[in-house]
């Protein structure tokens, strides 16, 4: 499954979609995980980007291999489910009663939820706190909303200041999860701060994002796109150089051309003659044939 045409290539992803995104301090290409360009354009990829301006195609996309998250009736893709299960287990062991509030949502379920918010709060505010159907990470089966038992801060920005919220922010990367909508980055992500919303990218990319200088997934996605495009350009240049080298004259060809033009190779006898010539003599003669 492919994302919307707005993300049909790595180059478009890095130049068109994010031209308005402030540049992060990019890590050198060698520090970013190597990827295939399809990982940035395929809805089934762990790196698929979904936001208010990037829709799924088809809009009613359903991920394969959804599994139940242990102890709940909610589903995620298997890799994400294992990560969330382990995070919850370890958080509880650390004294934080974290539980799962929401996981995979179908297109139809997201449509109903958005309409509910739209009716209650109006379109403008609904778009800040909820995704329109076809643009929700929950539809990817990679996102989860986490709550805190007996907390008055559930699904509120204050959750980020609770012991549970602080623990999640500190340890999420260890499970391949990121806080998808960080504080103060609404202009980039399209959504207000959601410290309870985690997104699975895999451990390698979660760690690379944290080390890259990017503060949002959008910025990291752009870095990956630019690095991928740069590597393609370099590979093309190397291939062209190799092709030119293979068609260049060989030493043997050069030697034959020299002989035809009347210029031979210097021999020992020539060196002997030159040794005894005074420096003011004209040495403008050809060497031995």
C-alpha cells in the first residue's frame, strides 16, 4: 500500500512536504540507518508518515497481522504490540500503573471519533486534538495511547509532568517507541502536545531519532529522505565515473599513438647523450624509435 501522492518519492518527501519545517541539526549520513526509498512511501512500513497533510492511500487501509495487546481487547501490529506490552510491564515494575487506552482504529472508527469532537468543539479545535479519518497513526496499527490509573491527567498535557509520563518520555526509546507529538511542535506535527501518544518505529530508528538532533518524527523523516536521495546521487556519480574510466584509452593505446606521432620512448643511449650536452644546447629532438 502506498501513501498519498504527496509522498510518492524520497525527494518529494524531503523537498515538498517539509519545505516549511525548520531544519534540525542533521547527523552525518553515516549515522542514520540505511533505508530503502520504499520505506518512506509504503503504508506498511514502520517509517510511514501520517499527519494532517499526508493521507493514507487507500484511505481505508487496514494493516495485516494485527494482534491483541496482552490483557486488552485492543490490537496493534505484532512488533508494536510486543513493544507496548513490555513498556507497560516494566513501567508497572517501576511503580507506575500504566495501562492502554487506545490502539488500532479503523477508518470508520476514526471518522466517528472525529465527527464526535467536531460536533462538540467545532472543526478548528477538533483538528488540533484528533485526526481526520485516513490521516490517523492509529490506523497504521503502530500507535498507542497510554493512561495512568487514578490519574486526573489522562489524555491531558499535564500527563507529561506525572511520574508515569516522565518515565515514559525517558524510557520509550528503549522499546522502539517515540513520543509522537512533543511539546511546542504543533506547527510541525499538526497536533497539540500529547505525552500519552507513543508511536512504534523500531529500536534502531527510535534511537537514531533521539541522537539526530530532530525533535519530531517529521524532521527525522526528512533527514532520512535527504540522506537516501544523497546516496542515490553519489551512487549515480560513481557509476558514471566508472563508465567513463572503462572507455578511456589504456596505456597500451597511448604508447601506440605516441609511436605513430613520431615520439618514441627514452632509452639508455638517449640518456647517455643528454648527459654530455651543455645546458645551453637546444634539446628539441625526438627520442629513439
